[in-house]
């Protein structure tokens, strides 16, 4: 379990990370979930780490207060799907339905996040599997399997043995962005790097990749605001 400390009132929780490579203290606020981490030299004293964090209390609160609020999906609210803000409405039956731009969710308000999460994961798997198969044919390669995760640091990955992983939250992004990420990872079946040769391969099967990559850089953190 990571070591933490709390500073100020109300308290801010700071996760400590000791690093043999660190030469000084440094604070970081995650763009994804707002968690605060303090990287410190491996042999640094705890009292010095506490003092450093306390000295930066004002800086931390200033930047934390600028962060957008987290969103819990509820009836009467809305959530992104394919890049469109879809209203969430009480539905009938047992399954979530998406019709005419509206999400119909059965059950009570407390069940909405879990039901939407399950619906999004199923939809994301179908979409990304189809896209992956299409682009794999274009590059003349095959992949082993696809897994979905709720990753914080990357939208997808490809292993050396051909396994593809995607964040299911991509289903909230526009369809073109979902397609780009699939093309991006499939190209790693050809080039396991980000060399010039790799990007030429991406451009060959997805010429518009810079626009979609730009969307993720600008709006990607917003997809993590939703709490399921």
C-alpha cells in the first residue's frame, strides 16, 4: 500500500513516491482524477517531504479548485456517447437502450452508473473488435485477443504477442476517435514503436489520425470525469 500524508484544512491527501532517480522533491496533480503525488529522493527524510508539501499548500489548492467537478450519471442528467451528450431517461425492460439520441436505463437511480458501465463496455468491445479486425486486414496482420480496461494513462496498447487492450471509455468519444485508436494499436502489430516508419503505417490506413489524436489530447481527460 502506498504511503500517504495529509496537509492543511480541509486535508489534501498526498501519495508519496520514492525514486532512486529523483534529485529533488516534485509535486504532481493527475489530469485524470486529481490525485496528488509527491516524488522524493529515495533517501530523503519524511519531515522534509512533509515540509515541502506544506510549503506548496496554496499552490495545490489553487490548481485543485480549477479542476472540473466529477459527474455521477443519474436520471435527468446526461452522459457522452459517441461524442454526443445523451440524456439519461428511465427505461423499461432489463436492458439499456440507446434510441434517437437518448439513453433509456431501467431500474432505480442508484443502479444507473453500473448499468451504463456494463452497456458501455459491451458496446465498446463490439465496436473496437470490428475496427481492429478491419485495420488488421489492411496491414496484413492478425491479433490474438482484445481486452477492455478502465485505464488512466493510455487509451490502448499492443503487446509483442499480439494482444490488444483498449479503454472502454473510448465509447464516449466520437466514432472517428474510436476508429483512430484501433488503427493506432493495430499498427503496432507491424511496428512495436513510435518511429517514423510506424507513423507512416498509421497514415497509410488512417490518414486523418492527427485530428483524432488532437481530440483525445484536448478532451480525453473529460471522459474520466464520469464516475461509475
